[in-house]
C-alpha cells in the first residue's frame, strides 16, 4: 500500500489531477469536519475544503516530504481557516444562553429549528451530537491557535510533531498551547455542564432532548452516556477525555443530526453577531 501511495503521489506531482484527487479523497471527509469545527458554517467549510484542494494541487511541486501528505494538506487548510476567522471575535462562555434566548424570543428561528427536527433526515437530535456541538461552541472561546491545536490532537489524533508542522510552531510551544486549551475547556465544562455537575447552568442537552424526542426517557438516555456514568468516579481531566472520545464518533457535517446541529450553530453565530437575526 505504501509503494502504491508513493507511486500515486509521484503521478500527482507530475500534474495528474486524478492521482491527486485519489490521495485527497482518503481524508477529505475528516478535513471538512475539521474545518467545520473551526468556522462553524457548512458552506464556508465546503468552500475552504475546495480552496485547500486547489491551493494544494497548485503548490504540490513544493511538497518536500518533510511531513505526511495529509499533514501538509491540513497545514494549508488551517492557514486558510485562520485567515477566514480573523474577521470574527472569540465567542463568550455564555454563547449557548444567548442563543437560547434568541430561539425563545424569535418565532422565525424557532419554527426553522422545529421544521428541521420534524422533516430533515439529518435533523435527528442525539445527545452525543449536542456534546459535540457544545465542545465546538466552547472551543471558540479559545484563541484560534489553541482551538486548532486542541481539535487536531484530541479529536483527530494528530501527533504534537505533526501539529507543530501544521501551525508552524515548535513542539514545545504546541504542547503549551494544548495544555492551556485543555485547562480552559476543563474549567468551562466543570462549571457549566449539567451532565457532570449538578450545579451546572447549561441544561440544553436535556431541554433539546425533551423538544425533539418527547417520547424518549430522559434519565435512560443520560444513564447510557459514559460521561454521566463517570461523573462521580472520574476527575475533571478524565471526564474531559471521556467527552472527546464521544465526540470522535460524531460527524458534524454528515451525521444523523447534522442539519439540526448546523441550525443550532447558526443560532450561536447570530447570538455572537456573526449573522443577522431574522425578523419575526
């Protein structure tokens, strides 16, 4: 397989776009989900993935093999995403509360969410999907480089060496960014998440489940989550690791709850001033 990939790469570097597409397609779904978690907009993630394809093919002659082809492409995609995100500010820790008030007070937004939950094949609510959504939302409270490092390491299992190459920093700096990001996220979840802290202010997992799965037993669903099972016996860092394990199984772009999650993300973006709020 390695020899076959090397031959495919040689053909791509000689200008064979079909060979390049063959290499790119191996990790394209992962790339799109990564970009979506950074920019939180499906169309923007698609555009950035397309731009990455074009940019990488144009620059392929400059690929020296100092990293894997995948790592090299993710570096290009990350730089494009960083340029895109510079026009937006970091989100606040109360983004979900702001978005909740928006939904409650805006019939147009509320009806759109309800329609997606009732009619879209990808509008199914799942608590795991919402945990993923919440992770992305909380991640956007971080400085963008910390967000990148956290997602690459804890969701997509890139090594520190690979991450250092992607963000063009030393491995020591990359480790420091990762530790800071984890510490911040652990603190946010520990204080806000009602799944792991009975005093946590955020109950949206339960509230949304009650809206979109009214016949489902809420306590039964909660008991099925490793996160809830472990909340009394694990420390904060271990609970954070459990959360990332759940998230790894979620595809925010094409998963069963992708349409609903995208609409919820739009509500967050409205709350943060990134999108206009529709009139009632």
